[in-house]
DNA sequence: TTAAACCATGACATCAATGTCATAGTCAAG
DNA sequence: CTTGACTATGACATTGATGTCATGGTTTAA
């Protein structure tokens, strides 16, 4: 199958498919005319790539274990666990930071609303 | 005071002070030699800018209300509240997304650990 | 056969604040 | 007067996946 068909089947843009290839995540054959030729397995492979990307992993991280997880159960691939754990710490840190900001924002919003109400009361 | 001194007093790099100026957040006078001349008020102003930047607001958003909040109470500046509320929604969305990923990651990590333990037991 | 649709590659843009470097003018202390 | 510290401006880099455009070759359907 050619790149346009794979793009349509997976919902991933042609641009991204070429990018994944350059990052070492896909390795389609080439037809005589230079067109990329994807096997039927490529569709599942792209969905796997998308899954890990959506998990927040980088193409570089994914490249480190993609071949393994395509052939085995995830638990068999040694590289996966440390990457997951590292990502989890990162996510926890981000959530903590966002929560601090969130609390700060909520405080300021309610304080603004309160002061405005007091201003109204003074007028009354 | 010159830019180096302001940078040292506020902990903000010279580069960033020039950037803030270009974004319309600072407007120092110029000495005859072209050097920027900051008033003592600039120090507080920079801290205010940093505060809003740390809250996740963009220089463009900050520029929209900075002059007002420097002169009045925050609750007096009409532009602030909608920006806060918009930012809060954004943060909530980010937290939600991160939490989904977090749950996903934790599930996969524990599932890997569990499968590895089962593998061990089988050997025993 | 010809036009439309598809493919290839490479380059530039994005988002945003900041770092860094190059080049050059200015100032202060020795 | 000279050297080192400071300042000015402008340009390029960063981060990462993706969009978009330009240019040109290929295929396919009418």
C-alpha cells in the first residue's frame, strides 16, 4: 500500500508518516519508481506509534523499544519499564506544578470577585 | 540604574529584560550614550512581570493589563478576570489530560511488574 | 493524450521565552 | 592610554511534531 492509503487508514498525515520514518520508526520498502510501499503490518505499527506518542513519549524513546514490543509482550522488553517510570515522574511533576498554578489562579479569581462584590455593597 | 544592575537585583537575565521591553512590558529611558536607564520602580515592575509569567500567562496577555495593575488593585482591571478564567480552563484541561496519561502509565507499569512476577513464579 | 491526483524531497514556519554569539561602542580603573 | 567590564543590536539556536509550500516526477482515469 502507498503512503496516502496508509495515511487514510490510520488517520495520520502523510507528513507525519514520513517523519516517523526519518525517526527510525517505520521502514517501508520502495517501489521501482521510488514510492514507499507499506505492508499490511504497517497499519498496526502506526497505531502502536500513535499510542506511545499519545502517552507522551518522544519518537526517540519509542524507537528504543518499538521493534521489541512489536514482536513481544511489553513486559518482555526491558527498555520499556524505566521509560515509563521516568515519564511517570515527569508527569507527576507537571501535575504538581499545574496544581500550584491552579490554586493560585482560583484564589486570585475568587478574591477579585469578592472585592467587586464588596465594592457593590459599598455603593448600596 | 543600568540593565546589568536591574538584572542582578531581580534575578532576571539581561537578555530577558530586553525581551520584555520589546514585548511592551518595560519602557526604560535612554541615557545619552544609548544605555537603558531604569527607575527604581522598574524592579517592582519586573517582579510583577515574573509573577504573571510564572502564572503561565504570555507576555502578550500580560501587556494587556500590566499598566493597569501597576497602578490599581487587580480587581479594578477588567481585563484580568477573563484572562484568569481562560487560563484556569486551560490548566484544568491540561491536568485532566495529564491525569489520563498518568493512570494509563501506572496501569501499564503495574501490569508489567505483575507479568514479570508471574514469569518468575512459573520458573519456581 | 492530457489533466487531475498522487508521490518524492527539501525548506521554511510554528510556539515562546531564553541562551548564545558576533560585532562594536562606552566607560572606569589602573 | 589601555584593558577589562558593561552595553547595544541583530541573528541564530533551542524543543518536537506537524503544517505548508515549492518543484518536479508518476500514475491513472477520462
